[in-house]
C-alpha cells in the first residue's frame, strides 16, 4: 500500500481494510484493502465485472458490509453511517438528474435532502454551478443539457453539502472525447482548489496520469496499489494491466 499525501494527522478520506462480499456462491470482492489520502486522486482501475460498482455500493451503504472495515474521513461506515455518508458525494454511472426539472430545481431538491434550504441553498447552488461552469444553464431543463453538461451538473449536485470524498463510477461513460476530457479536468481542478479527495472508477487507461495513485482491481481482488508510473515501469499501463490480469486485448474491446 502506497504512502498517501495529506495534511498532518488528518485521517484518510477513505480507508478500506479487509473487505469481502458475496452474492450467493459468487465472490464479488475478496479481502480488498486500500486508502485514499486527503486531497488526492485515486483511480480504481478495472474492467466490467471487476467489483468496482460492488465496492461503491458498500461504501455508500447500498449494500451492507459484513466483513472488513470501511471508513470515510475517519468515520466507520457501518457503525456511524450518518456521519460517514454526510462526507460523501457520489456520481454513479447511470444518469440521476430529473429530466423534467430545471438545473436549479434539481439542485434545490438535493440540497433539501441534506437539510440545506432558503438563502443558504441558493448561495450554495450558485457556488457549485460556478465551480462546474454551468451558471448560464441554471434555468435549463436537465433534458436539454449535453451529456458532458449533465455529468458536470451531477458533480455540482454531489458537491452541495461540501463532501470530503467524491466517488465517481465510470463518470465519463458514454461521453465524447472532449466531454470526457472536460469532466476529468474538472475533477482534478476540484481536488487542487477545493481539497476534495476522489475515487475515480474507470477502465480507460488514458484517464490516468503517471503521478496518480492506482488501485488495480480484477475479479474482486486488488492486484496493485501504487503510483501509475511505478506500476507501469518501462511498459505502458495497458500492457501491465493485460499481463497482470491475463486478459487479452480483444477481450478489452
């Protein structure tokens, strides 16, 4: 496990230790352990079926974790779920905006779920829309936004309650190259300017920078937990991935 950057004695934004999970006879996760440091970017790299979404479901308490320990910003997700979840912002792979509502209405509804209303909600909505460069779309219906704009709007929604950790599950799925780059650049900017940590689940090698922390997940097991540059060495990241997992290039397509 790599040493994570962070300030002083601040707890990890996410600490996963010895987590396993089964669906009947199917073992989805096996003894998964890694950490995401304060104000850092961690790429959770794996193909479909690797266990990424199962892990996200455990972190967000959609599934109950019966083995190991998951903590968010120092709070145990099983024993202190309210405090742990309050520190999470989540963007799932499937679209989650109400298409018939305006962007302002979508964000106001989500703010209310977090107990933010009135002037505080209006002020925070204006702040997050500025962060994701969607101020001019505040009165637009969600259905009229492009795919990239919808993703940025979902990130804005996830930021409303000032989380310590953002979870993004295949956040660029279905986007064109320009929109993909914009969403990734926005996420990295939020880390540097807002201090939020990010767990970025992906199967796209081009989204990972050499200095990124990478957790390689395959068939429910962590095969690597290190910097991307150290993992790749003299090879490309894709070459290392194929060699470590035994997957062929044709299977990746």
